[in-house]
């Protein structure tokens, strides 16, 4: 009886989840395992043989100053972007759930940038920074200013600005769901007890939206750490490779310089760093959610 029941459940699982599970293994699990194998070889991407080199790729990764410089820029970019994305998204969500006229239209409008691919988005904003803003500055001051993308700090600022513009609309929808899940009677009760609107927001609504904050911070953190397409199309690492982020450096190492083993080792290190940060952030957030 138990065996037949188990067989029935197994058959139902394979029927509905089997195809998705096979595809997941084919495009995620197996390439990941193969990538780990490549970290122990000196394959150049062309040769039929893959000489085993042990841990030398990891030694090169840990001594690659350019990689750690790119990772440092990624940390700075991610910290600033995550903070700004969530602040802007929260304020937008509050605005479009406050009962303003046409709030559904504004929700759709703020979400649209997230539907544009990073490559297209980068080229559009590259035109804006290099042509539109320069032309506006020339019309106002009478002399053409330098493009924002022409300096390392300006290029990083541009990456952060475009990332906030792209991701804020998506995170806004999660915060909107969080606002709508909070019973308004709780806010009204707090205001009856003497709280003003800001106090009710901070002490009542925000703690009840903790799960939304956990999700948004996790998603924005992982997106920012792994960004590549926007980095490629907007700055391409220029000027002087001072805007190369970690994902672009890993790609260049593997596919441009043909050091697949070193590139895979650096990619695995980046993955572990992202996984540790993500797990810690979710753990701390969920722990606080239970306490709330």
C-alpha cells in the first residue's frame, strides 16, 4: 500500500515537475558542475585537451589584482545602488498606493524600464550622456562640457543612476504588494492612539512589510553583483578599465583572454561571495521578521 502510494506520488511529481527539472539540470546544474571542473584545468576554449593543473587557477585568481579591483568597484556600486533602489522603490510604492489619481498608470510607467534589456538600455543612456546632456550643457553655458562617461567617477555614477532607474520599478511592485497586505485598520488604530502619519508608517507599517524589504534587498543585491550587460553597453569598462565590474572581468578573462580555467575560478569565487551575502541578508531579515 505504501509502495503504491509512493509510486503514485512519484509519478505525479515526474509528470508535472519532471520536464522543468530536466531542463533545470541541463541548463543550470550540469554547466555549473562542468564549470567547477574547468577551474582545475588550463583549457583555452579551443584545444581538445584540458590539462589538469590543480589549484593553480585559484592561486592566479587570488593574486589577480585587476580582479580584486573590479570586485571592490562592484561592492561600492552594489552598496550604493541597493540603497538607492530600495529608497526610490519604497517612495514610489507609497506614492502609487496613496490613492492618487491615475495610480495604475504610474505603476505601469515606473515598471516599464525594467522590461528593457540591459544592452538596449545601456546604449540608449550612452546616447543621453554623450549627446543629449552635452548638447543641453552647450545650449546653457555656450561651451560643450565633457561627457559624464569620460571620467572614472562619472562612469560609475552613470552605472548607478541607470541601475536605479531600471530596477526601482520592479522593486516598487513588491513594495506595493507589501503596502496592500497591511491592514489599514492597524494604521488607523495607531493614529487614534496618538501617532502621526510618519510615526504610524515607521512603527506599524514598515515592520509589517519586513518580508518585502528582505525580498527587494536580496533581489537588488544579486542583480547588482552580477550585472554585465549594462556594464558592457554603457561604459564597456572605460575609461582606462576603471569601470570594469566583476562580471565583466570574469567574462574578459574567460572569453577574451582565453583563460577559461582562471575565469571559471574567479566566477566561482564571485558566486560564493554572492551566495554568502545573500544567505546572510535573508537570515538576518527573516530573523527580524519573526521578532517583529
